């Protein structure tokens, strides 16, 4: 199964939990500028880079889990940041991905690697 298939299954599984919301975090670089067409070609003049997503190493899926807080804040709900790195059974995280997950956990968020939708319970 591909990472894309696993991501889809994880998103469907978390959709059944009203207190969890995850979104796909695509990262990369594209180009923007003035465009024109030359047949099947798209020509960009005055190009400038457009960065998408959080940054290199940020997780595939990001979002939050709503939790109720301790007695001194009874009735209050907060959103706990969630970062899910999706990998196949044999896939490995990069140094940048592992660093991102560690930073999320150190800040009080949930940072996990998931290999299938049964691991949604980790959130």
C-alpha cells in the first residue's frame, strides 16, 4: 500500500472522531508570475518562487485534537496540535521529519508516525 493510500485511510478514520481534525500538509516549491500560453506550454514571466506547506520536514497530516481541560478550567476546550507522519510498513522518517515530531511533542502537541489507520488511537 502506498503512503497516499494510507493517508486517505487515516483521514477517513479520523473523520469518525468529532474531536479530531487533520488536513493534508503538502510542502514544496512552485512558481508564480505573469503567465501566458504557447500551445500546450505555460510561460511564466517575472517568475518568483512560491513555497507551500509549513516547511521541509513538517508532517504529512496536521491539525488538532479537542480536549477538555482540568478542574480549574472546567468546560473549557482547547485544540492540541497534532502532527502525523505517514509511512509504509518499511518507510523511515528523515532527520527533518523526526525533528519536527520532537518539537511538536516538546511543545505539548501530539507528534506520531502512523503506518495504518488502526493507529488513530495514538492521537
